C-alpha cells in the first residue's frame, strides 16, 4: 500500500469471480485525480473503509478500482513516466 503512494505498480490478482486481472495502478498524488465531493471514491476516508480491500487509481482505465489483498498474485514496478512518452 505504501509503495502505491510513490510508484505506479502492475498488480496481478484474482477477481471475486475467479478471473485473473492485471491492473496498472497508483495512489500517487500527481497522477490520481483530486478529491471532489461528487466522487466518493476520490475521498481517502471512503477508500480506506476495509483493511482487506485496496482502492487504487487504474491509470489505463482512468477510474477507481479495487482488489482484495489476499487475492494478489504478483506486483511489478512500472516505469510509468517512460511509457507516457511513447
């Protein structure tokens, strides 16, 4: 969780329905959208309701997504700045 605030990560996890998902995500302040009242998921207090679920900004889908910590299969650091220049 702490690494998400400073890096962009590729997280591989199993969805609740059993499907495997690979998501490029972050919680970096300069990438995720600013908190607004009309978007509850942008509010940190809402995102931290459960200690079993991690809510993150999906940089490809450009939306808030979540995954369960116990369903994570792998994590890889992404060089997001280099990929943005392509």
